[in-house]
C-alpha cells in the first residue's frame, strides 16, 4: 500500500540552527501539506503546496519557514533558525484528488527537539 | 471564533456501548468533512469522510453531517478498547481556502472494559 514517508524520525538541534525535514509523498498525489503538533496540542496547519507553489499558508508559517519540491519526489520543510518553540512533531501529508475532496494521508512524523 | 470545535473530553464509554463524538465548524461554505483517529505518539489516520447531509455508515462507524447546523458527528457502535484514542474532526474550506484542511483540537475517547 502506498504511503507517505518522512525522515528523520527524530532530530535534535541547537537553537538558531537550520533544520530540513524531508518527505516523500504518495507518488500520484498532487497536494502536499505540512502540519505540526506541539506535544499535547492540536494538529496545526502550516502550509499546502500544489503545482510547485504554495497554495495556502498559516500565520505560523513565517519567513523562517520554507518548502520545496526539489526533484519531483521529495517535499521538504526548512526552518532557517530554529527557536525553542519550534519543538514539535511535524507531519507531512499528501492528497491525490481535487482541492475540495479527497482524504489526507499522513506520514509517521518527524519529531523536532530544539535545545 | 475557532474554525473547528470539538469537546476535548475525555469521553469515557463502557465497552460495547455507543460512543458519540461531535464537531462544529464556522465556515458555512465548507464542503468536505473528515474524521481521523490519532493514537498517542502516532500520526492521524482517516476513519471516515462525508460530503453530503445525512448519515454515512462504514462498519461500526457512522458519520453524520448537518450543514444547516454546521455540525458533524461520529458514532462508534460496539465500542472496543482499541477504539481508545483521540478523534480529530477535519474540514476543508471553500474558495481561496479550498486546499486548507483544518483540524479540531480532538476529543479523547476512553473505552473502559
């Protein structure tokens, strides 16, 4: 069964360092997403990506964040200068159908710990 | 006003009973609605999707949608201990937010043996 894969599963970094989280969406999917979940809190929308550009982004997704689909298979989230409050689980998800329908398929997540 | 609201629980239900989970949403033009289950430390997994008013059944799960009341619910019949998890309601907005899928904060369900 096709699945979304994420690497690394856990990353520990120092405050101020750059972090890149990687995702391989399901191959025939068209919409890609990053969500984050701070421990014990809700799943928060960060950004959606379609046709090689950002479709929507939340207030959380400020200039410190960027996304890229560098090679047609990977979908990356970069945090330029991490802060303590960036510590969270980051989920990548993909969706295959038109924008108003279709279900999200999530990866297992990348846990980011900022010290 | 929160976009998707859920009672955080915990909701405790005896094994074999019906668990009822509720969700309200603020965007009247929303067209697509989903229920996800999330076990502690794991990613959300899709249980049900519903797009039209009324009921949709899949095994022990029934999703109910009332667009006039902006209300979505999930019924779990014959609750099992393995159903103990956090249940997330998710909504796709319309128009410029059509690709933005918003989650509620989740309802923690506990099935007691």
